[in-house]
């Protein structure tokens, strides 16, 4: 499928919330592994291949300034309470490639769990 270009490029920026499915749920909800599938809009997608995964523990907004520098340096590598995103680049059963992420931030007092998003759709080639 890779037509000579090793790096996928975004074709659609989405950043929309999704519902994910797991055959085996993560042992710790805020330290998730890649989901086995997701529901976005009226479509259900099954993950057939994990292409890559990475984390981003950057503190944003007000929380970027509420830590001592030494603690902030440690948190930037391991995360801290309700801060951090877990990214997964996946190929789904339709052949499409998506970047998904889990954001550990609480949305509000009633929704303390993190939230899953489909970030972008990607393609290889021109």
C-alpha cells in the first residue's frame, strides 16, 4: 500500500469524539492500550493493525504553570493526574488509516473519565 513514500500524510483533520471498543479493557483506564475498534458517526471500524503509538504529556493552559520546574520535568515524561494524551496510528478493516487519541483530562465534574478522539485520517503517496 505504501507507494514509495514512507511517511503518511493527513488528508482530513477530524478531532471528533468517538466510542471505542476493547476485547480486553485496559487494567487502568487512564493508561489505555490501543482499542480493538471504534464507532464514529454511523460507522463501526475494527482495528486490524497498529502502525505506531506515542504519548504527549505536555501541560497546557493553566496547568502548565502550576508545578515546580523539577516536578514539571518529570511529569513531561510520565504524565500526571488528568494530563496526557495517548496516540495510536491504526489501519482499520476498510483500509483507512487513522490517528486516534485518548485524552486523560476530565471534561467536567460529572465526567471525570478521559475521552477518546479520532484525530485525523491519513494516506500514503502523493
